């Protein structure tokens, strides 16, 4: 028999102590969740920043804790709106609080070895195309695997658990639907931006956690201020019309008052701005570091050799049974045994490709023309071309974060209206060229000669 009053704690380098109850402890004890101990958060980033050895296991605990703090902050400041406009009562708020915690806890159980490092090898959706046809079908994402795993392998520990049956009546289907943002989550979709959005607990935790472990300040932002200013925002008429025009099916199906969104008070917009800038800095200085990008290339190509048919199995019942066996330990063991081809050997010996040329972060047409001339001049000295691409902030509705104006109830502005910095951020579209180590010196000389010629 479960004891609903029994509490456990994890010690976390970011959040201090993270409390969990007996039900959450039983979920964490599941094999699929324990597998996250064997998957590094930042792939091979430790080859650049030696402290980057932390795992998805601790990150998911942190996301659950951060999401809970954000949820509680919203309820504390917006209870009247939640009650009057969304018909919440105490039992409903508590039920959705638990649902948000579980979705945050389980949102990453679908990651493959070395997290995002192998995500380009997830299979494509739908039926294979005829031979010779360019395959532009979208790939599955790790969130698709997470939702499938929750539905198939966490159903008993969620649906049948004594604490759940006696108090909440939650279903694994609801947790999976909230992770993927599908209508099965019902009116709990109102909370999905805490799991996946421009101001979500996931990015808040990974920015702080990655900065802590690797010893940089780029990912720091005022998390406490966000907790103290996050609230339900009532969109004014014009914003609501724009939001309605762009509303997706899951958003339209959430029920309640569609004018209500999660935003911050005016006193918190600088904290939100710092979150966006922290993400930009972490990507440009850490995740897109030239050596990290090289290791991502070697990992992807080594996995292509190690995996049957060069891809991970799909998120079906049978496919997940095979997918579960793939974690960092298995890949590292294969590399230690000399598998993975040339790229596996380079990973094992740290004989990675060297960057010999790169464009600006946001290349213009003349930059791309110059890039092409360098590529042609390099010839067989060019080992690979990699792209570091990321959009930092979505300016359009309904993604643009809303800021409630102090002293003007019902009036809101978008973050992009407040922040000229956020408004001016352009997506990263950098291209990097790499050579084999033994040819890197010659390749850089060739690239420099082309640059000098173009400058004359």
C-alpha cells in the first residue's frame, strides 16, 4: 500500500533539493526512466568542456521541479482568472499540477544515445518512397518516442498506481498527449507552454544546468524573477484576433477561454529577455562550438555504421523494444571494440576533423557566394560541410510571449514590442567547412587565399 505522505529527495546542483512522492519514485524506478542515467545531456561536448558529463536523468528531474515552480507561481498570482474563466477548483488545479509534473518528468524518455547527437538518424514518417525519389518526409522527433513510451510502458505505473487511483484518476494517455500537444490532454493543454514553448521549464533547466556543469556564465538568467512574475495574461482584442488566425488544432481544442495565455507581468519582461539571450549565447558559444559540431558529425556517421540500415527503429511496440537497447554505454562499448568505421575510430582517438572556414552567423548573399568559392577551391581537402542553424525567437502570434501592462488591466504587449534586442535577433544560419587533421593547414591556407582574392 502506498503512503501518500511519504517524501523523498534528490540533491540537485541547480535547484538544491528536489522533492518527490512515492508514486513519482515508482515511476523513476522504471527501466525506461533509469535508462536516462546512461544518456549524456550534451553528447560529446565534454571534448571541449570537460565538465559536460551530466545526464538526461538529472535534467528531467530538474524540468519537473522547474515546471512545478512555474505552475505554482501562476496559480498564486492568477487564481481568480483560473477559477472564473477556466472553471478550475482546488481539486482540478491539483490534478493538473500532478499532470504537469509527470509530463515534465517523462518528456525526454524518448531520447536516443547522446541525446540530440543522433536525432538526425530517427526514421522518417510514413511509407518509404519509390527508389530514386528525394525523401522529404519529416522525421520522427524524440518527443514522438517519449509519448509512445509513456503510452506503452508507463501505463501500469500511472493508471494503476494506488496514489493515482485514490486521488487523481490520471491516465498515461493524458501525460503522453500533453508531451506531444495533442487533444487527448483536454483542457490541460492550457499548461503545455510550460513543457514546450518559448518560456518553458525544459530550456530554463538545461540553460542553467549546462552552464553549471561546464563552468560558463552564458546560460544564466533570472529564474527566480520569472517564477515571481509569471501569470495568466488576458490578451486584448487585437492580439486575440491575430492569435485566432494562427491557432493550431490542439490549441483550438483546449477549451475554456482561448484569450487566456501564460505570460509575465511587466516587471518580468527583462527576465524573459535574459532567457532568450542566454539561449542565443549558449548555442553560439557552446552547442555550436566548432569542435562540438565536428564531434556531432563523427557521432552521426559512426551511428550510421552501427545501426541496422543506418537508422533507429520506429516508435512502434516492436521498434521500441530495440530502441531501448541503444544508449551511450552500448555505443561507447562498440567504439572501444573498434566498430563505427573511420568516424568511430576518430571518436575513440580524438582525431576529429578541423574547422578551416566558416561564414558569419547570419550570412548574406555575398558571404554564401564566397563560401562556394572556398568550397570549390578546397576540392578533396574538404572533408565535410556542417550547418549551425537555429531560430532564437518566434516573433509571430501566438508564439510571441505576452507581457501584462502594470496599471492597465486587460492591456498586453508582446515581448518583441518591449525588447529591441529580441526583436533584432536573426536566426543562425552559419556554415562551417572541415578538413582532415593532416590537411587542415593546407586547407586553411587555400581558404585564406580565396578570402584575400575576394577582398582585392
